[in-house]
C-alpha cells in the first residue's frame, strides 16, 4: 500500500500492531484517530484483523473466539458518525 498524506510509512506494520494491541498508547490513539478519516488505513486494519482471526481460527476455534472477545477493536468507519 502506498501511504497517503498523513499515513504512517509502515502502515501495514502499524495496522498489525494496532490489531494486536502492541502499539504504545500514544501511537495507538493517534492511529485510531487517523483511521477514522482514512479509508485506506481503515481497510488495512480490517484486513489485518480478519487475517489474525483466520490464523487463530486455524489453530482452534476456541482460541479465535477468546481473542475476538478480548481484543475486538471498534472504530467508526470513515464517513460514518
């Protein structure tokens, strides 16, 4: 993905860290605000979340369900209030 203005240069890595909740609090807050108005980065987060859940699902349904319940990231999609 080529970064748009304001997107992190490593947006795929930031999206993964955001989904896995391994970003610093400040960087996570900044990225959450960013994805509320950037459809490209928001899509990267959605794709990353789906991939992580699929991989966990391959390991075992219970682990994936627990991960989803404990780590589901909610944000407002771009253009929606």
